[in-house]
């Protein structure tokens, strides 16, 4: 995500030192998503609230996880050998496998939220 790059030097030691904060960041993203869900569900149809919640999670993380998910699927199924797979994962463009995996994952998130009890 572009906003993460502003605070990262790219030093692997910096990443290693930040790992301890990952659970707290996850709690923050989860709380943000819960607040969006509760507020939206009180004002809008349940399905719309679920969609806004998925969008809030994507925006909160800068689509970091979605990008990695798509890259993984492009690399695993898009290349015939190890070198080609790694080259595909480094490529910033999304391929067919990545696009399909991304749509299915977002649809699964939405479906899970829609099936939460409205109360």
C-alpha cells in the first residue's frame, strides 16, 4: 500500500520489529469494520451494510491483503516453472487467476457478513 511505504525504509529488521504490532493493527481494523457494520446496518439494508463493511476493511488496509491474494493466485496458476511464477508475482498487473480469486474472496466476505444476524 502506498501509505505504508511512507513509514517503511524497506529494511527487513524494521519489518521484523513491527511484527509485534500486527495483532493490535488487526484489532483496529476489526473494530473499524464493526463500527461501519453497526452504523450502516442501522441505517441501510443489511446487504448494503455488509458491502460497505467489506469496502471499509479494504480501504483501511490499502487493499494490501487483496493485492497479495491476487498475486498469489496469478503466480501459482499463471506460471509453468518457479522463475516464471516469481516473475508473475512481482508484476504489478493483475492477471485472470488473480482477478477471479479476488472477486471470489470479496464475494465470500460479503456473503459471510450478509448471513450474520441483523441484530
